[in-house]
C-alpha cells in the first residue's frame, strides 16, 4: 500500500518534470524483447519494461468463422494476471482490469489489420484458423498496457501455422508457413496525473494517475486506435500532444519487434 505522503511526493516531482528514478517525463525504462520463448506455442514473446514482465503465447486452432465474416479467420485475445505478479492479484476468472487490458490490446491489433485474416480460411464458410492471443502478466511494476502490446506484436511476428492432414486435423510439431501479417502495430499509453502527461509509470506512479490514453501506431505512422481509460478527462490539445509523442516513441519499438 502506498501512503498519501508518497503520493504527494510523486505529484510534486511530476509538476517539476522530475521522477523518483531520475527519468524524464517521456522516458521509458529499459525495454527487453525476447521471441520464441515457448516450445508449445505457435508463437511467443516475453517483454520486460523495467521490472514489469509480460509473456504472450499464440495458439492456432481450427474453428468456425463468424457468421458475418465467413471468409475471414478469427482472433481472440485473453489476459490473465498471475497471482505471483502482484499482491493485489487473486486467482480465479478474469476481472475487469484483465478484461480491459485484453480488449485494448485486441483493438490495436484488430483495427490496425495486423493479421491477414483473409488468408486464414481453410474451407470458406466452414473452417478457418482461430488465432488465440494469450497475455500473461508475470510481474507488475507498472505500465502493463505497453508491455502487453509490445509482447503481443512480437509474438505474432514469429507465429507459425500448423500443418493439417487431409481431414483438416493439426499435425503436431509440423508447420507450413508463418502467420500472414499485413502490418506492425504498437499500442503505447500516455498517462495523466494532476494535468501532467508522462510515459511508462512505475507501480508507485500508477497510484496517482487520473487517466490514460492508449494509441495504436502502425509502421507507417498511421493512428489505428485510440482508447481512453479511467475517469479523468483530456483536452483536445493534450490528446494531440500525446499522439505526437507516442508516434515518435513507437518507431524504435516497431523496429525492435520486427527485427
């Protein structure tokens, strides 16, 4: 539990454009991206932002298309906060925070048309590939949204499509190519506390946040998604400022996940 004294101290620092760990307001902690970390997933990645750690696994299964999109594959994004990640996380079905994080990551990928879903059709109207994006929070020291978004994109870039037999059953351990991707999208988040906008908060800094704004940025700089979270408000000027800041920050992360 963070005391009110600590919260007041963090706010005073932000108003002076300072932070407890010496970073600038727009400065990220060290970001480490590892791909292909799991043998049993079609694609996987681990991302560490400071002490925050998120793992994403991609599984491919044969399923049915949605009735309104019979000629497209399906993507389903799920998120789980492992109890060991934080003393505030409890075992059980996904809570509101888990659902919201999953939806925000899903939106960036979906609206950015990252996956070429047209090329995931096995039998039109009957069988398609379903892509499961499973997000696991291993350690929470703040900024789970960015860690999850980077990890999801990194995992998708190395995902392989399983080989099928004549009955369209998966042949374990055999693959027939990589998951077809149209674009690379990184969703990054601006945070606001006492009218100060900053990036990559630690767990302590998250205790003073009024609102957040997550922006999906494609490799060509196009904004593909915009999602506000929490109760605080944003002015038009603050939104424009945050979008421009996040567009610049997204470039090196995009290069990091596609290399």
